[in-house]
C-alpha cells in the first residue's frame, strides 16, 4: 500500500505547491496593476526604468534583429530555390519578422537582459534589507519597485519590437540586394504591398505582452528571493527561465488568437 500512497502523496504535494504558486503570482499581478492607478506615483523610478529597459536595450535588439533578418533572407532563398520560388523572399522576410521573429526575439532579449537585471537588483535589496527599510519609511515596495518597471516595460517593449521589425526587414533587404541580386525598388515594393495593418498591430500587442511578462517575472522572483548570495542567484536564474517559457507560451496563445481566422 505504501508503494502506491507514497508516489501519490508526492504528486499531490507538487500539485498543491504549483497551484499555490500560481495563486501567489496572480495576486502579485493584480496588486501590481492596482498600483498603476493609485498615488503616490514615483515618476523618477518610472523614467529610469524606461531608460534601462528601452534605451539601453537598443544595441542588442538592433544587432540581433539585423543578423536575424539577413539569415532569414538567406534561408528563404535557399529553400525557395528548390521550388523556383526565390521571388517570395521579401514577402516572407517581412511577415516572418513582423508576426513572429521580431516580437519573440525582442521578448527573449528583454528576458535575458532586463528580467535577470531586475531580479538580481530586487533580490539584492531583499537580502541587504533595503526593502525592509522602504517599509520602515512608509513606502510600499511594490509601488516603488514593481509598478514603475512593469508599466515602463508595457510601454517601451512594443517600441523596441517595432524598431526590431524595421531593422530585421532592413537586414533582409541588405542581404537580398547585395548578395541575392534583388532589385532594391522591387524588394521594397513587395515588402510594403504584402504587410497589412493587422500584422503590425499584432506585433505590437505581442511586444506589450512579452514586456509585461519579462518585467513581472523579474520583480516577482526578486521580491520572493531567498537569503544570501545563493538566493539571489536562484532568483535570477528562475526569473529568466520562467520569463522565457511564458513568452514562448504566450506567443503561441496570441498567435492562435490573433490569426485563428
């Protein structure tokens, strides 16, 4: 009997722990959203978060998008040559970057760069009792640390996605014209004619969702980190892992929702 009950008990404990974690995170998200609309508002922290999440992420986002767009053009040309369909390179590069690769790539870059940084910063504040000091000074830690970062990510990550889309298409254009022999005017015309407003809107919606996920994961794991250097490291690692998985899962869900028709 014990051989049966022991595994079932372990499975039950894991299930209850998972449900409890989902509940805690849901409460955390709802509390964060509520702080968007209630004073006081820490404008300095908000603009600092915009600078850190948005402006300082531009180089890595731009370079990643440029090389991704160029590689995509080469891959599509090589694949299309098997079916005498090389001419579709501009159209597929545009829709591939705008609908999928641009938002996902930027989201994962933000998860790698911003989520880890936010989690490490807040976890260090937790370990060094700076968050306790905020409470002593009658400052709500979630309002001061979490709300500005999440709100900034919701605003600037879609902008980063739009910039990444443009640079990625430009990378495909450079490769297509310089390496694959496309006519520049024809390439640009095919790109512009193929993209629709719905493609661009869906890209920006994904950017907002991915930015919110990345910032929330960093803040949540930072706020709930363990003590000591090991706790900071574990919080940072867990935040990036959770953000990356949730971004990919959200991408699937949003793609199914936005393009199901």
